[in-house]
């Protein structure tokens, strides 16, 4: 086996040998053996996790668990670097520990407190609107199935539509505002004047937000989700290029994560709890829902004293029969007919 590995490694070693190997003589032979042995060690190293010990990376379950934790930690560290836009290498951002929490914490302390507080406050209406939308979708679904008899399906759908439109309009305002920040940085000359590139970056979110207002609420929320994700990626690249403060990419990421979670929650809640997988019912469907609800609604009963009768209703009536008291003339004729039969 050893000789076979040597024969496999020798051609590779010869291809990478110095010029001295091409000269005939005793010294060349010694050099060939040295390089061949080094190539063989490289072949052995490929099958081992450590070139020093020559042992596999995971010799037990504990070792495997430790390796998985290390790989996961390295992946999270790389993710934190990408979120921050690579600004952790700047002299102003020096993480004490090269880990996800270390990089995230080093960048987070650079965010001014006022901007941090106002950013979270701006997300509160979005959280409230998303929760309200899911709740109203649940109520509309119950009303459509006839389980909530005290709520008209038309009213429930109208209120749900208003809640969705509120979320869409507020999301459009947020998206436009985030784009306008780049205009402010261009006016202030932060990172140098970039001209049309940064100005167009600031206008694009406003155009996307404005166009979503004309769409159906469910489609508008989906388009706005794509807009928030795309704008964060642009902000990430802008931070890496030095167009924004070093903390801006990470700051925008977590605010976008908050807004994106609310949008996905509204879409999922409305589709799951709502009367249909989406929003918007035609008047014909609304009438069918109301008829089904009335069919399963228990009738309110009372006590009617005296003899009653059911007679066919007229063509202009809203029902087929009319329940009423018997008339005296009809009661006398019926009693007379009963006597004759006896």
C-alpha cells in the first residue's frame, strides 16, 4: 500500500519539482526522493483533519458534537459580518470576540440611542396592525362559516379590508422614508458626493411603495416585503462602500426583519383564518355566505295564542307563507263543515 501511494504521489511531485531535478546527477536523485516523500505526506494529509496528528476530525460523539458547534459558530460569525457589511474591519469597530454576538454587539453600540429608540417606536404601529389583521381575519372566517352569529360577514370583511389597507399605507410610508434617507446623506455629503447613483437609490423605494397602493392588499403586502428586502441589500452594499455610517446596515437589517415578520404574519394569518385564501369577495359570494349563515342560525321562537293558520304569501312578499290568526268567518265555515260530515 505504501509503495502504491508513493507511485501515485511521484508524478505530482515531479510536476512541481524545482529546476534542479532536470539536471542529471546524484544530487538530483536525492532531491527527487525528498520531494516524493513530501508529496506523499500531502496525500496522507488529505485523509486527516490534522496534518500534525494525522487523525480524523471526529473520533467520538463528543468530538463530532464539538466540531458541529465550531462550524455553526463560524457560520454565524460569517453571517454577522455580512449583516454588518464588513465594517468590523474598520478601525472604529473592533469586536472583542470574533463571534456573532461579538460583532453584532460591537456594531450595535455605535447606533445612537435616539435613533435606536425611534426606530423601534416606528415599528410599533406595524406590529399592532399585523396583530389586528390576524384577529379580524379570524373573526371574518368565523362569520363566514356561521359560527359567529352576532357578526355580519359583510361588516367583518369591510373591517378586515380597512385593517389591511392601513398596513399597506403605513408600509408604503416606511419604505419611502427609508429611501429618502439616502437623499439626506447625499445632501450632507456623507462619504462623498455620489451623484445620481445615490439619488436614484433614494427614489426607487418611493416608486415601489407608491405603486403598491394601487394593488389588492394581499398583493401589495407581498410586493412591499420584496421592497424591504431589496432595499436592505442595497443599504448593505452602500455601507460596505462607505456611503453610510458603519452601523447602518446592521441597524436596517433588524428593523427590516421586524417589518418582514409582520408582513409574513399578516399574509399567513389572513390566508389561514380568512374566509378565502386571499382577500376580496364578490357581492354574489357575499350573498351566498349570508344565506348560509341565516340557514344555520337558530330561529327565535315565541308563543302565539289562539288558532293560527299558514296561507300562501303574495308574489310581492319576501317569504312563501304567512302565519296568522284564523279569521272568524273561516272558523264558522269550518265548524259547519265538520257538523255536516258528522
